[in-house]
């Protein structure tokens, strides 16, 4: 509704969302294009996300942050033990106590010269003296007092705990006495395996989203999609949780959270943090937010992500968060449909699927008839006709409304958002030659049906290509020649 973009994140699998991100970025002034990003992380330290990152300035996590951390650890440590949830709760509380600079027996992280040269330069420029006795929490406070929020958040990355710090906690005599040495040994083995298998979870946070407000995170390189073993589902769940954390660090919470945050007693420092959070939460409150998880079925039978999403749905309403889950079968949502206020059905190609929809969502014979007659996916002969969608809206007092929509896009948008690999290749080739608006005009004129796959196949069969010449280049050459011939006729 205004000049500011909403906060939006799409967790996707494959490059299908890249077209949307390219379009949005191109529509922005050049100086604001960093507000939209497409990211394809890998399981390396370069893309690290530390699950123990929490609200800037707070020495202990909020309840919603604990929910995420606990479920992440329960997913990462595949032990079927009734005491494991209790142990994880103890571990989270204790590891923050140790790394805080406010507790009596703290062992807060101290500054190290070789960790972050950019942070060192910023401290020098701000007149902050650094020694091997300087705590990172001190750097966080000093940057916050100076209004340098970016560097305060950066310094906190090195102040908070990491997964490796759990080993210190569970080795404490009281923990061993309460949970038994056998259980502790098993947890230690799983933690060692986690550290060796997932460098992106065991290092300081290094993934950078900067000023981005709209982001697509493509999980193609970090998910297992070829098989759905328990181990694959666990890995996939961890990756979806990681993606969720990247977004939530930008948009979660409201001003009521300030009372629950743990700041130093110094009045000046506390006021600096409260001032920062009041300003931040005001921005958050005024901005629409949406989190989308596509291919949700890849989390398999792992229930921990459901607990996190359920909590996001319930608490996120207070801060204007909309959660959208997308999957291939109704059963993939594992009961989360009870939280949904809108459910959209894009296809129902079997009697079993329609039966499941009617039973779980409470449909009637009219709904069944609509599914059979109208909701059958896009028209393959003419993509411009769009596809029908059956939407169910939950109203007050459990009242429901069922509505059929036709989702039809114009030719330019069909081309801009196309996910077919051949069409993307042709589109990207034109993008490299002319501005985006011009490229979409050319594609719409030459291929008004919204796809160039037919011509792609003809070129592939009929023409011999010289080394290094792609089909996409040949088709793009034809499009440019087609445009030139039309201009000459005019």
C-alpha cells in the first residue's frame, strides 16, 4: 500500500522463484535493488546460521526463540529418549547462563583479533579499545550506545553460544547425575556427528541478507529429494528450520517482548536497547509479513517443525505474520490445516485425494462436484487461460465459504515467472541483452502462448550448433531478428 516493501520469505526447492525475484528487483530503483534477493545456500561455513542467535542485546532467549532452539536440537539429535526434551531445555538455559556477562559463573566469549577484521575496523573507528580481555558483549553494548546497530548485531554473533558449547554443559557433574552417563555419552556422539556433517550449523553466523526485505532461499543444494528415509527427512527439516530462522531474525516479535529481554542494569545501556527495540518493533508492526514454505512434504514424518510452525501461526498473528505452507498432498501438513484460515486446492486428480479433502476440510457433495469438474490444473494447450483454484475460507464461528477462482496471468507475467528450464534459459539470455521490460515485450510478441518450448525443440532437431553456441542463444537471436523485421515493415 505504500513505498515500503513487505517482509516476505519463500523457502523453495529449485530456481522457480528466481524469476519472481528478478522481476521485483528490476521494478525497483537501482539503489533499492538490494531489498530483494535470491539466495542458494550450501552446507558450508560461508552460509552458516547459528541456532543460538537471539534478539540483539538480550543475554537470554525469549520463549519463542527457545521453542525454535529446542525443536532444532530434538531434530538434530535422533534419540528416542523420554528425557531428551527435558535435557535440551536445561542445556539451552545453562549454555546462555555460561556465555552471558551478567551471571556470576559466566565464561563470556572474549574478543579475538583474527575472527572479524571488519568488526575490528569499526571498533577502532568508534574509539573502542580492544584487548584480549574485552568481552564481545561489551562490544555489543558499546556499538548500541553509539547507534551503530549493524555492528552491534555483528558483534553479538561472537558473543552468543554455539553448538560446540553444549559439550561443556552436558559434561557438568549435575547434568550427568540427573540424566545418567549413558544418555550423556549418546548425546555427545550425536553432537560430534552433527558438527562434522553440518558446518553451516556449527560456525558463527555468516549468511548475509543485509537490507533485504523480500527473499527467496533456494534449498536445492542442501536438501535430499531423491529418497525419503528418516535421515533424509531429518536433514530436510533442519534446512527448513534454518531458513525460517534467517527470516524470523528480521521480523519476529512486538513491543511486549522488551519486558522479557535480559539487558545489563546500567540505565544508559538499557535505554539504548529499549530505544532500538521500540523503533524496530514499530517498523515490524507497520509492515505486512509473509513466510512461505514450499515442498513441505520433504520434511517427511518429522514432527518438530510442526511445533515451530504451529507456534509461529499462533504468536505471529500479534505481529501481522502470515504463514503459507505448500505441498502435494493434504496429509503432508500433518494436522496444521486446523490453524489455516485459507486453504487453496490447485488440483485434485484422484478420488482418494478428493475423499481426503472432503473428510478433513468438511466439504459437501457440491464441493466434490466442483473438484471433479473445475479443479484440474492449468490448461496445457493454452497457458494463458490460467488454472482454476478452489479456495476455502474459514470465517467466525467455524463457518466456511468455498469459492472457485481462475488464476490467469498476462503473457508478460507468464514469461517473467515461468519455471520451465527452456523458457528460463531463453528469458535469461534476453535479459542479458536488453532491459527486463524490453525483454518481456519481445517474448510476449514472439511467443504469445507464454512458452518457447516448441521452437526450442525445433531448433534442437534442425540446426547444427557450433561449439559454445547454446539453443537459448539461437532462439534469442531469432526473437531479435523477428523484432527487427517487424520494425522494418512498420
